[in-house]
C-alpha cells in the first residue's frame, strides 16, 4: 500500500466490532500517517462528520499538494431490513446523499448505473451504456487539480460480506441480464491501497470462477501492480489505465505515476496475462497538446496492445473555474478563449469546451490510431451523439458505431467480441 498522510481516521462502530474488518484495518493503518488515535463513530457521529466535511470537498486546484484526507473505515450493512433502512435514512440523511460509492450509509456495493438509459440520452444528448458497477472505495492518493477525491478515503472493510453480495447480484441481473463486464472502482485508483486492503485478490478470485463474466480493475493513474502479478485471474480480470501525456502528468496530475511508468506497468500486467485497456481521460488541452498526444499514442502502441481505447475531454468546467484551478500558462489559450466565449447551460454536463475544439483533439487521436493500429476499437466516454456521428467513418474502421460499440466499462464489452479479439491479435 502506498503511504498516505491523513487529517484523521474514523472507524464505524460496526467495523470495530467485526474481527475480520478490524484485521483489515490493522493491516492498513501502518501506512496511514496521522496524529492521535482512530476515533470510533456510530451513525450519529459519522453523520456529523460527513455534514461538516462534505461542503469543503471542492476540486484540489492550485492547493493540490496541500489536500490531505480524512479516512473513514466503514461497514456494509446490506443485511438490514427495509424498516431499519428507512429509519436510518430519516434519522441520518447526510449518510445517504449522492449516489453509488459516495454514500456513507452502508447500503450498496453492487449498484445500478443508469447513465445511457433512454431518459439519460434524452436529457443530455450523450451516448453511454447503463450497467451494474462495483463500489467499495471512494478517495484517492493522487491530487489531480481537476479532481476532488483527495479530501476523503471512505473504505468499506467487510469485503467478505460484500463479495457474497456481489455473487448474489451477478446471479440475478434484473436490469441487464446479458451483462458480462463489471467495473470496480471508479471512485479510487484502488491498487494504491493494496495488497493490505485485499479487495483485488477477493474479486480476482470471484471472477476467475465465473465462466462468462469479467472484472474491470481500474488501475487509473498508478503503476502499483507488482502485488497482483501472480494472481490466478484466468483472463477474467481486465486492467484499465487512465493515460495522459507527460506535460499533463507534470503540470496537472500531481503525485501520479508518469506516462512512461503507467505504460511500463501496463506492459508488466499484459505480460502476466491480464488484458489491458486504456482511457485517455480526461484529455486536458495543455499548451502543445497536439504533439504531446501524438507522442503518447505512439508510445502506447510501442509498449502494449490495448483491447480498447476510450477518450474523453476535460469537462464540467466554466471559464472562471479553469482560471481558478489551473496555473497560468497551462491551458492552451485557444481553449481558454473558446470556453470563455461559449454559451454553457446550468447543468454540469453542459459545461465544457466548444464541440469544434474537442473534435480537434479527438481527430489527432484517431489519426494516430488509424495510422499505427487501425484494428484497435476507439470509443467516446459520455459524448454527444452529434460527435459520434461526426466520426462515423473513423469509428467504422474498427467496427464501432454509436448504436453498437465496445468501450472500457460497457456492460457487454468483454469476452469473445470480434473487435476486442482483433485488437490484440
């Protein structure tokens, strides 16, 4: 586990009473440096903590290196009956705000992600695919200036109970009966907490036993993978990196592994039999971005054979927020001017660079991929249908289409799909 400095450590009372959870916590605590002793909290104490803390959890911005988390060792309580769940929701509403892994109330871990359903597409104009996802962690070692995940590490620790919950969920996929790929955990670069946390080994073993289901392990911006090289994954765990060029790593993604270190880790996992996938997410238009992206894509294909490449720009920003969070001279002036002059709506998904500028970045990626490895499928992440249609010809080169595509975390984007097989042949 990578060391982390913390402002405080809190243990939910149910976790403190559970010997297996406490054994996991005791393995992790030597790597968490903080003053004082862990504080045991019940529902009321955790609710007070969350209510006081969450309003301060903004983007890291220019204070990235100053941000340190509170660590909360929590407990899944999925065995609660509905009456108890309702009582707790009414008594401690701050524990149940938000969605998926950001909730502190203890229910979930095998969660339905509705993004991409008909209502979502109608509301946003974006293409995505709904799916069940796995969550047990929220918070990150890294301090990317555009992110807010450094303020908290919310750690569910009764993982054996959680794994039982997942296996029951996989046996009854009411919303997505054909789903074969399950992403864990996009709220953290989870490998940074391993092997002391132990979630990776448990899930690798679960999905190695599943003949038709696969785990996507989000390695993210890390190169911390040596602990898992001898796991018996049987090809059913896929490793996904968030890759960016060196200037972005240096200027924007504080404490993360370098581009070359991420590629080296991906190659190491590929050599150990893990299928590897790449996200260019988010693509930040730093000064000199075009040459940097071309070099990055070339280096990627020199080192690995990714099953899929998914691309996404920096988004959910206004001009003023960009100026507040990024150091002067980092963002390409044309992009700054473009977002300053753009008409952005009130919804978060409408706040982004103008479409024509985003398409210029995408076009550079497509040019390099089609030049070097045209069989590699490319997909957009949460992108507008109009953009998909603008790149219909390029997408078709690898059998991709906005109505039929594979991507990093799509519910049927694993297994013997011909597009994935061709990418690594």
